[in-house]
């Protein structure tokens, strides 16, 4: 017979902490993480300690997710302004005193070398969600103008480093918040139309605008080369077009069911550049084929759908905007990465979430998931 003074079991102690985490979101993240580990074992088994490091990074991200999931959205909102301010100050310091590697000034030595632009991936949606929460019920066009200013400052600083991939992620995260805050379609539609016309003009006149002597205003030479290589990678098959061509060959050679686990010839004969990072989807498509690629796409769709559902059920404007922006940021990661590997978007160096190798990116994903868990958890606690 148990005494009333018996110590509670481990499960009884952990149950209050575990209660409230979003089960479907956690399940789909575990599926993606398993796919990432499986793929990394195949593509990275002869690539040093990539597989072990990838597993360690995942464990770190999981710990951060569970930890941040315990933080209330109110505390997250209180961190928005300080985190954004520190992030922008570090970007300015990077521009003035940063470390330059391979022609890019992206890193800052503070005793430990950091990349401040990573902070803004999360600080930007936090800041704009905080701003629109404060303006709830009295939004006017000048409020959207202020939000645009808050967004463009860090985007310009990151683009100048240059780091186009990170600038795109920061820009998209901020634009999602502005869109969900209620920006009128009368302002969105003209911008989208102008962008579509510009893209069409570039495609139609590709032969002339990609001539070596042509200069593109505000565009660096390597960025121009990426666009021109996308339009016709065969113009430089052993140079700028090599990544795209080999990625498409690998994906196409996988066929319907793939060549099999650890049997990808393009992958293991090292024809795919950056096969553990930016181009890991090409290796995945070669080994698991169209069926595997569709399964991966469905998993990302479930992740995005669940995140948007959490956003729709969020109790406050801040929570709703933050959850929506974080969720669609996952969409941006996946869409841009798969698009550049498949040859429909320029190569900009954006990883595939939970699949690509990278400690900093994995930590950022863990923190973002923790914020989603926090918002879902707060909704569950309010309903109890």
C-alpha cells in the first residue's frame, strides 16, 4: 500500500511541463527531422563528422524549442524591441568592424565570432508583431509606413554585406507580418503586377541583358550571373551553371522511386556541389525519387497548415501575427531551396529546414518552433 508521502514519479513531475505542447506540430517536425538524419547519413557518411554534428544540432534545436515553448507570448513580446535594437546595432558594427570572408562582411568578432543577421530572422517578425499589437484598433497608412521603415533598415544592411539569401528571409518574414496585419490589396496588387512585368521583361530579353558588357543598376556582378545562369545554365556548364545542371540531373535520374538509400551516383561520385547543405534536396530526390520528394513536400505542407491553424487560434494580435509570419517563413525556406535546386529560382544559399546541415540555421529553426509552441500552449492554457 502506497503512503500519501510517496514521492511522485518522473512522469508526474514532467506532465505539467509537457502538457500544452502541440502534438501534431511536434509529430510532423519529428518526421522531417528523421528524413534529415536519414539523408545526412547517406550524403555525409564520407564527409567528416557531418552526420554526428547534424544530430547534435538537432538535439540542441529540440532543447531550445522545448525551453522557448515554456516562455509566454507576453514575455516574447517584451523581448521584441531589445532584440531588434541589439540586432540592428550589431549589423551596423558588422558593417564597420566586421570580418570579411570570400568577399562578404557578415561576421563580427565579440570574443566569439557571430553572424548578427541571423538574429534578425526572428527579431524582425517579433518587432513588427509588437508594433501592430500596440496599434491595434487604430491602424492607419502611416503605421504601415513605419513598419516598412523598421523592415528596410536591417534588410538593407544585410543586403550590403552582401548576403542576399538572409536578406530575402528577413524581408519575407517582415512582409508576412505586414500582410497579416491587414495591408490593403490596393497597395499589394500594383507591386505584384510590377514584379511580374519585370520578371517577364528579364526572361524575354535574356539574350541581350545577359551580355557581359551590360550593367545592372544596384546589382552586383555575381548576382547578375546567378540570374543569367538560371535563364540558361548551359552557357557556363562547368562554371556558374554547374550547380543547377547537376542538381537537375540528380533529381531527374531518381525517377519515380529513386535509386535507393546510399545508392545515388551523382551524390556519391561528388557531382553535386554542397550536397550536405544548400543542394541536399538534389541528393534526396536522387535516392528517394519522385515518391520521396512528394512525401517531403506533403510533410512541409502539414507543417505550414498546422502553423497557420495555430495562428488562426491565437488569442492576441501579437501572437497571431508572429505565428503566421514564422509559419510562412518555413514556406519561404522550403520553396526557395527546392526552387533553386530544381532550376526555377536563382541560387541564393538558403538551407532546407531540418534537412540541410548547419548549426546556426538549426538553432534558428528550434527557436522559431519554440515560439509556435509557446503560442499554441498559451491558447491551450486559456481554454482550460
